């Protein structure tokens, strides 16, 4: 997609879209939302007073190689719509009518070239230094994008005077298949999906000030696989200094894949493709569908009992690789303190995710043992009313509240008055943490975690704090979420 315009052509955009009512306004022209980045000038739009820039390229890369800085450009480059997301397997959950209703996915355009980010901010070129929040999307390490779910939109968080950034990066086979045995240029192939994230954080560090943000006050936050990505950044030396706070929602990742195991799988896939040391570079040109098919065959053969890979493709097998270089330590290694000691974190899960609770505690305890005493734990317990209450507090249900995007998340969480009140409160807490690392508001004080009493905030219509041994934990442990009676089964080939 060529988004570059000459200055003369940009002039033709004047008043291309300018409209307003008492409730909403939208300005898209050639002069109102211009920002000069390290690589060239971008032109966005202004909606309801929020400057919005979408599809800004933050890096470029050959397949399986480390990312590089993007090319510079002359003139003005439009930044009006989301960039391409990484190739991924077809979303099988579209075949479930209920899942499709709840999530309302946007699968967008897919490409090897997927290093794009989006920015929402109250002001540009104004000298103000607003806290920056960088969202890392979920989907494990196999799927997803910064534009995947409607409530990832950053407008309402930006209205609370933070700069919101989200991004796309390489995933699944393209982001985490370790073919480093086949040459130096593939040295980091097992982690290029994470190297993309570091590159995006470098872009933020170099450019966010022009978007009204503070490059020295950056919070990374993510859910599910995005939470795992936050944990990955906490142990990556190349990410040190690029952020200073983290939020991990339903994604506590305690161990990375051992490199020997990653290489064994990758080497088998290379062989299945008919490649060897002399012909390996052809892997950069093989159509993604063929690459995914070969990977899925190998992964399923080696894991015949795991139907998950047959449903979602081989991408679900892949993830960050403990390579001793980009990821030098497992998260439990005391030497991690050299990289991320002193970084406060919010860590939690949802009420229906009791199986994740041990990971939440373990994650917090690891950080505590490293010398960090600013960990804040939570359980999100406000259930969705949809499908006879059977979606309840399932995976993902907290996100529309965090983003203060109830209307955009109404298909998942409902949209009654209590939802809007809860979202306004919970997003205030997240924004407060982004500002100074202390998630308190005028009406709310969050007790810092300690491994003795284990204080945990329970977010619900009435938010409370519970401790180790309280009845709440027994109730959560015994909770069983029903499956909606009309739910359609997955259709498997």
C-alpha cells in the first residue's frame, strides 16, 4: 500500500472530510493533523478532539530476519487507516456464531509486511509530555492485530490525557520459527515477533514527543498473549529503558520455550518443505499458505493428541524462544533484576479463569523476589449478561472496561449504566498507573502486593480487596461457567 503523497497532492485533501454535530466532529484535511517523525511527515485526522494516526510503519524486515528501520520518505504520508496485519491461519471461531457475535473481529488485510502502529492523542506538537500507553494485542503468539477488536480503539483513553499506541507485529510461524541453524541472518528468527515490538518501542522513544507524549513515561500493557509479550519485554535487555511500567492481563508467562525444542520443530518443517542448508533462502518466497500447511502437518504429527493445533493451525505451537541472547534468562532467573528491577506491574485475571491464578501469584512473587515491591494484583469479576449469563467473566471480558469502550464492546459485555460507570472507573485506575506507577484515584486506593497476605483487588460493581484465606477464593475455585445451550460446535475438517 503506497500511502505517500507529495506536498502538492496533499493540498488536494483540504476539507476532504470536515463535518460536525453537537455530539461528534471529524476533521480530515492536509493541515490540521501533521506530525514530523524521524522518517518523514504523517497526516492523520481529528475525531471528537482526538488526533488519530493509523498505519504508521515503524520497521521493515525480510521474512525470518531481524527488523530494520523503515525507509524515509519525502513529502507527506497519510496515516488514516490501519496497516496490514501479520499472516495467520483462518479464524476458525468465525464458524461459531456465538463467538463471532461476542468478539466482532476485524481480520483486516494480511501480509508479511505488518510492522505498523497506531496513535491516539489529545494534542500534537504542543510541548506537553503525556503518559504513553502501548497496547500489545492478544491471540497468543499466533493471531490478532492492533485493529482486531473494535474496543482496542484508543480514543476514550486518549481523552483521559494519555497517548495510546497499539501495533501489529510478526506472529506464529513468521514470528517465532527458529531456523537459526541455517545461517547467521536467521539468528533471531525464533524471536523476530518480539524484536518487532522492541522496534516499535524504539519508534515510540524517538517520535512520541511530537505526538504529545513523554518518551520517558511509557507503560506497556496487554491481554492474554499480549500479557505474555509484556513479560517477554521485562526480560529482554534490548527493551530496557524503553518502558517503565507494565500491565499483564490474563497472560502471566513464566517460562519460555527451550531453543533445542524450537529448533527441532523448525528443522522438521524446513525438511517437510523440501529445503536444506543450500536452498533455505527459498523459505522467504514460499506462499504463506504452503508454509503454514507444512508447519501444521509437522506440529500435528508430533502432537497427535492436541486438537487445538488442528483447529487453529501450527501457529498456536510457536512462541518466544529462550535463546540466551535476545532472551538471555528465564523469568525466574535472579539476573532478570539487572534488566527490569524497579518496574511496577499490574497483574491479574478474570473470575472465570481460576486456572490462571497460580500464574498470577507466581508472576508477582517472581517480581517481588527480584526486589520489586510495587506489584498490584486483581481479579475482574463483573459478568457479561449475554447468552443467559453464560459468557460471564470469560477470557477477554475486562478489555472493554480497561479501554473505556463499552459501546464498542457491547456485544461482549452489554451496555447498561453500570457498565459505563465501571469502565470509567477502571480506565481511570489504569491511566493513574500509567501516569506515576500508582493505580489510585480519589475514591480508590490499591493495596500493594505482598506474598504474606496476598492482597488482590476484585473489580466489580462494588470493588473490594480480598486477602489470602478469604471465602472469595473458595467460591472462585468452585465456580463453573455454563456453556450456552444454543452454542454451535466447532466445525472440524
